C-alpha cells in the first residue's frame, strides 16, 4: 500500500515553492506515494499547488491582524473549526506523516497531528523560529532547518541542518546569460540589476526604482524590475510609456533562471526561500528586509549573511535615500562583487528537497 503524506502551509511563495519542491522530491524517490496539501482558503497556495499537479484542501484560517483588533475576534472560532476539519482531513486521507512548512494552515494541521499521535516534521525556513513553529516543535519528531544555531529554538536532538528546498529550474543558470539578456531585449555589454520583491512584490523596492529611473539611465544600467502583481497595473499606467527600453517592468517572472542569469547584481527582500536560491545563484546581493513580518525574521535572515560577508543589507526605512546609490557603487566595485559572490556560494545547499524527503520517509518507516 502506498505511503501517504500531508504537507501543510503556504501564504506566500516563500512557503509554497519549498513545499512543492519537497513533494516533487518525494515523488522522485517513491513514484507511487500519495500527497495531499492543506492550505488556507483565499491564499495563493490554492492556485499554485494544483498548477504544480497536486491536490489541495483549504482551511478557513487567518493570521493575527496587527492593525485591526476587531478582525481578530473571529480567530478563536476559526482556529477551532480548522482543528476539527484538520482532524477529519487526516482521518479521511489516512495520512502516515504530516509535514509543516510554515504559514497559516500549518498551525492547526500539525497541532491536530501532534494531538492524535501522527508523526510530524517541521521545515523551519528562517534563522529565527516563529512562535507557532517553536510550539509545534516540542512534539515534532524532526525539525529541518536552514541556518546554524537553531538548537536555541528546538531540542538539539531533533534539529537537522538541511537548507531550504529551492526551485531547481530557477537556479539552473549555467551558460544562459546571453539568451537571458536577449529575452529581456538587453545588451550584453551593459551591467544589469535584478530588483525583485518576491511573489507579492515590495512597495519600498518599487518606490526606489521609480524615483531613480533617470539615475539608472544616466549610469547606463539595465534593470529587470519584478514589481509584483499587486503593484503592476498602477505602475504600468503611471510609467508604461515613459520607461526606457533598458528598464523592464514585470509583475512576475515566469523564467526566474533567465532573471538570475542576466543579473550582475540582485536587490531583493530577505525571505528565507529567496536567500536559499541566491546562495546557489552566487551573485552579489543587496538585501532589504521587509519590516512587515513577524518577529522581524527577515532582518535576522539578512544578518546571517552579512556577518559572513556574503551580502550587503540596507534597512527598509533608509532604502529610498540610499539603495540605488549603493547598488550602482557596488556594481562599479569589482573586487567587492567578487568577494560577495565567493562568500555567498559557500552557503549554498542544493539538495535540501531530497534530504528532507528522505527524513519524511524515515518517519513513516519507523
């Protein structure tokens, strides 16, 4: 009889893409395995997971709203309903193991799995564990992490340094620079910056580029500007006809490998999944951590690289004044670019998806 695995979590690409990578690795190792995803209704996993070829069930769950206390009044009831539904999902699917990758849905699903004695594995992507994962980690059988020193959050005998699963197609950039630049309509003899705010976009990064279009043109720099679907229509309406052909505005990058291959420098948020990809890509990077995440974990992620001289960090609050200037200065400092590139490559962990998948299968066999 085929093994059955539930993978829960989502909310952003940073949770969804690693989850899909683990599922793909499980399928490669054990082709007849049955996998069910559990996500949060209304979140992007409900669209992205079926597109990757997997079945998903949604829980009616939300995160804590820090701006509106009234919106949190329904939280206890939603949590209770989600726990009841999670129990039913586990029972109906006859799961052998549950995997949590972070995001709203992973809380109730793993909580219920722990309650009924189903083995659980947590994949903690950040350098600073959130409250939910710290709580779930007490009963989890294994905690797969991407940074050193995570035994300050979890029992040392459960922690395993695996790295974060990444989209292998996205980091496959060898020998693609010329075709990548051509795909954006760019010249090969000019420097190129990739600015990416992740799957949802980043307002600060968009403002930085928007306010410095002429500065970038004067510096003879090409820009791949991934602004996020939420911001695209407004920016396109405002700038569409005025943008020079050296600045390519896009809502989402279908070919992330081309964007990485074309770039001489990458400016990005400091989400765990993004950083894991950037370590493998090995280009010089400037990280601008989002201030809008729980426990400021993006700053902690960025500092883990800065402390190893593998990245430069610019605070979100300072970005509008200094980011583009620093990016241009870095592009013109070849020795610093080489040093950053060499140091970040040392942090790359490529096979996290398969290492984690094997740990999941070990839990079933126990």
